[in-house]
């Protein structure tokens, strides 16, 4: 007789798991310094390298900030608004909306897109819900690349292993209040905390048996030789930002030295620079007093008083405007978004033409990020149901239009398509082209159902009132109102 012995989960990490953790941690720590530098440029906290030529030692601590990297990244991210998830075949999207709402994905997606464009990548981790019951929705969390890394198979375009290192404040009872490692494998998710001896103790093993790693990477600006992704804050952006900060610092130094125009006095006696007691005045007292009275010399001549030309910062500001135009070309932004303006304001058509590149970049990000969100949602359904979703049913992500058309232009284009018979007036696509959001389209659909139900009840009431007023028909003959309504398509 064969007896099956259940396999108990390991309380310690295996040799293969330890080796995998070492490789992944080395990869994460190697990139962390670069990611922190990108974060510093985004927050305006980078240290600008001083050339040591025009800045005196007394002003070494002066720090100027220009927020062009943040403006460039946020201007692109603000056009990426994830509105809804739906089935491509028009099925009921309530289960998708339940998962998205439970994980607050419509707000979290903004954070994910912002980090992906700042760091070059962001991660979506999918796991079982931890509400304590079996019917809770799956968990989709947005993870920073500062704390997470993924081992990627470029041929299959899937992850083979992932590692996340985070604080373990909620695992104090497990013997550690420092940090926790989460190892994502194709068959399980392992959580471990460090021990006093320097090893790792497994606190949980989630045996999901999906066959794939439940981690999706939001990669920005991928290339065939670099699937990890690149940041929008490139080396060009960093260089121009540093140059503009140094130019602003030069303006600050010039304001300290040349903000007050320099004056000169020729032929004045020593008493002009002394107080009533005969003590020499300080340079600032002499200047601020404007030398209101000067005595004539022994020949009766009045001393000559003059002023050197004041410092003109317009040359510096023109250079900053040049940097703004260069930065605008790097980000694909209209120059006015970076503060560069001209005397003649641009027309509405000119503004839209300058935004064409920004709109196209937004559409490319929507295509790339939309595929990642669809994959994360399919993983969430897989974790919830225990079986992979039907491949024939495709999930779509609904995004707000990244362009900036006017309401009148959208409505006019939609009306023309309906009048030409290309779109039916009752279609949800018509409402989407008119510029209505997902929630507004759902409210319009509900109003249409209520209006249709009310019209049916009204017609039934009219039929009932007509049958009471007319005599009973002969056998085999229908009432007149019923025949008329039937001809009308009731």
C-alpha cells in the first residue's frame, strides 16, 4: 500500500533561493545610487557642481534650484489618466472594476506612471488578498525600483524571479523589526526576515502555483538591448539643469556685489568720511548716507561725485531663456511651459501644434503602460479564481484623451459621424468620442434605461385606458390601439 506523505514548506531558504537572493540584491543595490540621483533632480535636491571661478568662498553655501526636470516629467504624466478596465467583447466589467476599486488603482496608477518616467521603470506586484476571508479581492501593489528588482527573460518577455526589500515593522513578533525580503518565484512567494545569526528565517510561503512570476514591470523608453527602461531625466536634461542653476547662482552673486550702484567722489576731504566726533564712518554708512553734504576745498571747488553703471542682468536672463528652449526640445514641451515667453502671444492653433509632440509621446506611453496594466489585471483574476482567464477574452484599459481638443470640436466631430451613419447615436463609442468620462458614460446608460422603461410603462398605461373605453372586440379581432402600436414596432 502506497502512503502519500504531505510535503511541509521549508522554514529556511534553500541554497538555490539564497543564491538567487544574492544575485537580485546585488542588482538592486547597484542601480540604487543612479535612481537616487534621478530622484534628486526631480525634487530639485541635486548638488550643482561649482566651477570655482566666479563664486567667492563666502557664497559656497548658496544653493539655487530650477524645477525643469519635475515640470517635464509631470507634464507628460498629467496626460496619462487611467479611467477604467473593461472586456473587449463588451461583457460586464463589474469584476474588473471591483478589483480596481479595491486596490485604488486609478489613483495608484498616477504614482506608478510618475515613478516609471522618473526612474525608468516601476513594478506591479500581484498577490492574494489578506483580509482574512476567502472572498476578498486580490492585491495589486505599486512598488518602487528603489526597493525592488526583476530578473527578465527577453526571449519570452516574462519575469523569471523578483525580489523586494522593505521594512518589516509589522513582523516584530516574528523576531525582526528591521527589514523583510519578499522573493517572487513562478510557483510561490517567499517572505523572510533576518535572524540574529545573519541568516534568513522564512515567515510565510504563498504557494500560488501560477507558473509565472506575479510581477509586471512598467518600463519607460525601452530599447531592444535595454528592456529595463530609461528615465525621462536624461544626461542632456541634467546638464542643462546644472547650467541653468549655475546661471541663476551667478545672478544671485551679481545681486550681492552689484545690486547697489557703485559711486565715486573725487576731490573730497577726509572730513567727508568722518562723523561728528571725528571717527571714520564705515563704508556702508558712507554709501547709505548718499553723502548729502560736502565741503568746498581751499580753492572753493566742490568735489566731483559720480556713479558707475549699475549691473544689468538681462544678459544672464537671455541665456536662461536659451536653456529653456533647449530643455523644451528635450522634453517635447511648448517653451511657455518652462517659463519662456515672447512679446507676441501664440495663437490657439500655434499652441496646439507645439503640443503635437507631447501628445504623441503620451499616446506611446499609453500603449506601453496599458499593456502592463492589462497583464496585471489578468494576473489578479488568475490569483482570485485559481485558473488562468480565457485567452479569447481580452482586457482593455480606458484612458482619457491625452490631446487637448475643445468641447465644441469633440461634439461637432461626433455629431457629424452620427449624421453620416458611421456611429449609432446610442453607442457607448459615441459618448466616448464626445469626451465623456467612464463614470459619465455609465450615468448616461442608466438614464437611457430608466427613460426606456418609463416610456414602456406609459404606453402600457395608455393601452389599458383605451381598452376600458372601447367595447369588447369580436372573437379573433384585436383592439384598434394594439394594432396601431404593433405597427409602430412596440
